[in-house]
C-alpha cells in the first residue's frame, strides 16, 4: 500500500533555531516528492519538488533532501522565523506521469520568540 | 503569477442545503482536483477532472458531485449538505503531466450547521 509517514507530528522551536522534519514513504513507482508549507486557514504552497535523481534542493532557508534508496526525505529549516509557523506536508507522486498523489498528514511547526 | 482561485474563504450552510464551491484557474491546466482536509486525516481526494466534461471519483466521492463545463472552472457540489461535511475544501490544478506544476487554491472553510 502506498503510504507517506511524517514525523514528528508537531514541533515547537525557538526563533533562530534550526529544525529538521522527516518524511518516509512506501510508494511505487516513485515519480517525485514535494514539500508544501500550509499556513493556518490557507492552501498549501509548494516549497520544493525533487525527482528520483535529485538528492538535495534548496529554497531560501528551506533545504530538502531525498534518499531514494531508503525512501526517506527531510526538510531542514535554517534560522527559523516566526513566519515559519505552519504545517509542512510531504507529498509523493506515484506512477509514470505522477498520476497519483499520496499525502502525508503533515508536521505542525510552531516557532516562538 | 499563476493562480487557483476559490470563490469563498468561509461558508456557513444549513443541513440539507445544496452547496456550490467554485474553483477557477488561469494556467490553462488540463487537470483539476477537489480535496477535503480534516485534522488528523490529511488531504483526501474527492473528485478530479482531466478534461472538460470529464470527471473521476477520488477516495471519498460519496455525498459530492462535480461539474467541469469550461477548462478553467471546476465546481464541487454538495447535493444535501450534512454536518459531517464540515471541513476545509481545497481545489488544485496541474498540467496534463502531473509530475509538475501542482498548484492549490487558498481553501474554503465550510461549516454545516
């Protein structure tokens, strides 16, 4: 069964600190993996998208990694800001054209001052 | 800037009412999707459409129908709203190759009383 598991479920950190969110997946055939940021009451916004051959991709203070062998991805946030408080969702595309999306349940990050 | 626009941010409807949620995209995308998002359950696919007048059931289509009369517009219809349909509804669109360019709307928070 295709599944995406995220950990931790929630996380509280102090402003300025770094953090890492995890995503493990059992999806086949793998097409790509995306990380989304979702602010409360808003729709998800794409942070990164990685294909099988990519193992690192950055978007400002966000860096995503992908290990296709172990089927794990992480999202590292550097020098966190209050505006990073949000839910972060890992999504894996399956099939040759990414025709099926499998969503993780998300990690809720709270950054406090 | 590409956009997926949902007509309402918040809606309150009574049990038994017929409810229309509208979604418009300006990216000339072939595919459009409706999801609902509930705490602890993540995003679940209700219906999707890969072309005008075409529709496919997702994981939880019961109690919903959809309409796609024009390429840019995808409507979700709750024929007779019930309290268990209180949720956040998210529309998304993507080009035919769903491997890239998956964009979400800002969401509609529907409360059925």
